[in-house]
C-alpha cells in the first residue's frame, strides 16, 4: 500500500501488506485502521494507520 500526502502528492510511505493481487482499500471512519483486500492470496490485511504496520491478516475463507 502506498501512502501519498494529499497536499504535495508525494509518496510518504510504502506499507508492505504481505498479500498478492491487492484490490481495494477501506479506511475506518476515525482513520485509525485500514483494510486492504488481496484477491491473489485470498486475504485481507488490517493496517494500523498511525504505525503504518499490518496488525492482522485474515484469510477470506474464515469469513465465508
């Protein structure tokens, strides 16, 4: 996941999410967490936005 400063359009961080086939990203209403889907590896990475680190990876077959 690439983090871009919206004021300068500069890349400020690249967060390795561990999956393949990154698809969509959702951010929690308070901005504290983000989720990145991976269709290739079949999981969702949960990212702490303050630390810019993956805190969990959830296999999609667990959700079905």
